[in-house]
C-alpha cells in the first residue's frame, strides 16, 4: 500500500511509468490488480481500465479487503503508465447519522500490481512502492453522503499517459498493511446500469430551477456545459418535492450536493466518487439556458442479472412491482442497504431478512448475498456471536447511536444470519451457502438461547419489534401494537427450525437434534404464555401472521388465528396494520388459512396505509413508511422518512408465488410448483424466473369461460400443477396449455 505525502483534498492521483522488458517477444498477457483503503479508479495509458465503480466496495475492512483484477492486455504499450485515482468512499467518508467520518482509518492508500507475460513465458511485475508519484486531481472534496466538488480548472490532461510533466506532483510513502487480508471479489462489482434523460425542467415558486428525471434512482447526474471560466454550478439532489420546492428534510445532514467549477471550455462532469438517491435535482449557477439534452441521470447498482418478471391486468400493481425492482437496484450498491439518500445508507440486517426471497426471484443475488454474509460472519465472530443491526458494522465505532447500549441480538435483524442463507439456498439449491454459514447460523441461535427468560420466551432486552407499525407515532417507530416478546419468540422459533433443517441438509445429526429440540421448546413456551383459544397476546395482525406462517400453532388454533387475522383486516378497512416484522408474512398467513379474498383486498387497497397508496401518490420506488408522503402532499414529520426502502416490498414474494404461481418444491427449482390462485378481480397475470435449470414461466387468463394457463417448464424439471378446485397433477416439460372451467373473475 502507498499513500500520498500530500493528501490532495481526499482525492489524490498516483502514477508509475514503466518500459517493457526487452528480449522476450510480444506481450501475450497482462493483468492489473487493484485495491485501496478508500475507493480506487485505475487507468492505463490515459484510459479507464473498467467501468467498475467504488472499488473495492465496502467490506468488513478490519478483516477483509477486496481486490479487483482486470485483463489489460489491450492497453499495454512499450512505455506504459499506470494511473490510480483515489477517493474517500466508505473507508474514510462519513458513515451513519452522527456526523463522524474516518471510522476505519485516517489515511487513504492504494495497492496495485501489474503482471505482464511475454511470448517466451517471462513475466514483468510492477507494483505500488515508494517510487510512485502522487499529485492533486480536479476533485477538491468527495463524500458519499455530501457529494463531490470538481474544479475543471485543475484538470491536468495526460496525467495517466507517458512523459507527463510532473510539476506540482510529489512523493509517496509506503503504508504498513497485512496483505493477507486481501480477498478477491466474489459478488458483482458496482457499475452503471441505465441512463435516464430529464422528463421536464421547470421553475419553482421560489424561482429555483428543478430537473425531474421521472424516476427515483441511485447514482448521479452527468452534465455537459460551456461557460465562463470559474463559473460555479451547484446540483442538489432529493427524492421528492414539497410545496413545489426540493424536499431536502428527509436527507437529514447529508448535503447530497455536487459542485462544479467551469474551465472556460467544453466541460463534462461525472462525479464517480459519490452517489445520491434522487428523482429531482435543483440546479443553480447554470450559464445561459439549461436544456434537457445537457443532463443525464446515471443509475448505478451492483451488476446483477435480472432473473424474474411479473405482470398483471392491474396497472397500479404492475407499477408497485416495478417500484420494488427499482428500490432493490438502488439499495444493492455493493451491500444491501436500507436507503440510498440520507445520512445512513447502512447494511441494515432487518431489511434484507425480510426481502431476501423477493431479491432472489428478481435477480441472481447468490454471489452478492453470499459475500455480504461473509462479512456478517466475520463481524459476528468478533462480537461474541451477536449479529449487529448493520453489516458491515459501522455502529460499533459510533457508540451504537440506536440506543447507546451494547449491541445485543435482536429479532428479525439478527435473524438475517439465518433467514438470508436459507433464502439463498431455497432459490439456488446449493447447500454450500448453508455449509459456509452454518457456524454463524448456529452461533446466532445459541446466542438467542442464552437470552431467553426462565419462561422460555425471548422477552428480554432491546427489540425493534414490529418496526414502523403504521399506527405508531411518526416520532416513535418502535411503538408497535405487537408485543415485542411475541415477535421475538416467534422469530427465535423460526430461526431454530431453519438451523435444524440446515443441519439435516448438511448431515449434521447432532446439531439437527439440538436445534429441533430448542425449536420445540420455543413452540411450547409460545403457546403456553401467548396463545389462548386461538387468540395471541397483543391481538394484532403481526402476531397472527408470524404464528401462522412460522407454524407455531396447532390446527385448531391456526384456524382461529386465521379467522381473527381476517377479522382484524376487515375492521381496519383492509388497510395495512403491520410493520417490518409482520408485513412480509401477512398475505401468506391469510392465504394459508383460507382467506385468499382478504389477502387480495389487503393487497389492492389504495387508501393509506397500503401497498398501492404510494403508487397513487406517484411513487416510483417503495417507501420506508406507508405514509412517507401524507395525502396532502407534505412529507411525513418523522425524523426518519425515506422514499426508497425495499423492505415493505417483500410482499412481492407472495405476488410471485400466489398470483404468478411459481415456487420451488425443492431448493433451486429442480422441482417446481405451479399454483396460481387468481383473485382480487385480476383477469390476467404472468410470471417467469430464470432458474439454474432453465426458465420457468406461467401465464394465466381468467374470463367467463374459465381459467386458461400456459406454462413453460425446462427439461428435466419435475413440475406439479395445483389449481383451485383441482388436485395436484404432474405437468410435463415444454409448453403446456391448461383450461379449467367453473372459475370466473371475482
């Protein structure tokens, strides 16, 4: 590792010029490996090596720092220059909402190694050492939360090319670093994935110029401009408007502002050392008239391959599903975050615990989540088996600003250590994820076992509970109707059951028995203390949803619980009454207990709070709160209000399985269940997923003649068809048309 003797305002440039070794024939191979304490952008001979962004990403830096390796044969010349541009990134930039930065270290450092192979088999290796030089870049400030400042007058063309005059450049020093911490990328890197043009440019009542890109996204604005030298342009980002002006209060302390100083010539600005969550941008200082062709929004995300699709006859439901997809892409920027815009953007475990099954349908997230789980296990191993609220765990450096208490295991959030690997296994069928994570999974449940009270319940310690219950005060998001002990004990039961099942998959008989016994003890304690004749303590939708879906109840109590859940839903006017814990499971609970119509009414309700209310308000991503924007168009007064959170979009998993009708009968879809359950007035739906065995697709239409369903099943996949009013039937591979009379639209 090397660092610049002069920091360069947090964005130094490094360069090394080399001549190819002689007498070995042509160059037949060349690879460049890079990493950094900070974020790094490699160049060779004046060209960016890759369109990757924010390398090496965010990992648990204390124990694991990733490196990226590139094939650069096409860039090698007889005299070759390696250039490295550094930024603060997660390593030294701000993290969390307390205003602190530099949590991992105070000095940026770069690592690079160029390996050149010649025709005769000889190799030439050049790496970072004390012979490199460093100089200033045009970037004078950069932070993921606050934005980037670029002064085009400082741009030195040719800095990564041969024979660059290094006046103003200085020396570097070596930084002691344990290179055994370096590990290759396993997940896809962050890249641009789409570009959006402005939909409109308008002037606000206060005289501000606003650009609307028509879609809440994560990335930045690329702009091209020509104006007088020294002209300063400011671009401030936000997700929504309020009273016709940019709605910046939800950003809290994040400035989300990029600043550009013009060179006097034709300038192109693209701030690759930051990113923002935004739909709108306020532009000040633009010379002359701003035209739509001057700007583009560049959306970034980890480079995930789309696998799943879903569409119905209901336009609002389709837009909601697109919102789920957009929200996921914006929050899967190297780690699965809660939100991409305010002074937080952390890998909250509760969000992905809820959303993992949906994520694994929409995109191939096997490697992405597996690598995040590596970080989870590392953090957990250094915290006595406790899975923190966020991974990587920045909160440990901030004194746990959640409640200023030592972090302890908490339901749903810490359960991500079990629920996420199980969801990955179910989606892709590789038990390797269970094997890799089993010690972490078991350690979590054993930790929870140590926290149980003498009654056998998990009713002690801090809990997020049914976070963001819509009936809670906007200023007290933990004040849910659901008793936190009921939520926690139910989650403990589920985790113990899943670890037992995982142990069985891995042929670990002793652990399978250990956790099966614990699960049964938790089930008994839950029923003894919380259940009476089908009524569950605190008598609200979340406790019934969890108990039903997790399988905690005997048949009589489950039937009664389902009826009570349906009754509560009706009493609420079919408006949502669950928070983070209950929402992923409430429609399944109704479906499992024979209340499909109620599930559909809950799904398709448009009044606030509901899944479709934000869509009626123009949302293009899923909101953090059911009412992040109030019906009068003002922003929720809660201090914590995001317009891009994927957690409440976890109902899309139910859409895929129950409306679309596709679910795995065995992990990885080697055997598949085709079982659409039409309802809610829908007359058409289609869903598909690209599995490890091929593409599975279902399309159904419901009219006065009945149900017509077309299925596409890959060869060698066993499929079972289960339609309303019909027994299970085998379904052959290839394309099949099935018709059922007697079913008509509701």
